[in-house]
C-alpha cells in the first residue's frame, strides 16, 4: 500500500498538543459522520494508531506528536491515491486548526 506522510508544525509543546488532539478527535467523527462509516483510535502516550473506513475504503495509520510537530503516517489503498492531494490538504487544514 502507498504511504502518505504529513508533518504539521506547532508551538504548543508536546503535552498541550496531545491534549488538544485527544479532545478534538471526537469532533472529527461528528464533522464527517456522513462520509465515515468507522473511525477508531488507540492512544499510547504521545502517539495514536487509527483506522478509518469510508465508502468501502480503509485507511490505517499513526499520528505521532512531538514537541514541535505532529506527523501523520497513513497507508492508503491504491484506489485512494487519486485523492492523495486532497487528503493531504484536509489533514494539514484540520491539524492546523486544532494546533493554533
């Protein structure tokens, strides 16, 4: 499966960034409920494994929160590669809003 990696810088510090992402992750579920059939998260310290299913396509990955950046690594099915640019921009936009 092709890989997607997105880094988003922040100046919140690691602990604050983790708290914000944990608090706002459920709002993502609500915001995209009509498009997402399943969204699972598993937090382990400053990292989260996720699994997202939408329109018959499943995306898995990891979010790592460092003191100065958040990195999203995802495995995209081949069929999702046509939307790679849009997926990247959506991730950057959403994380940017969460980390201000």
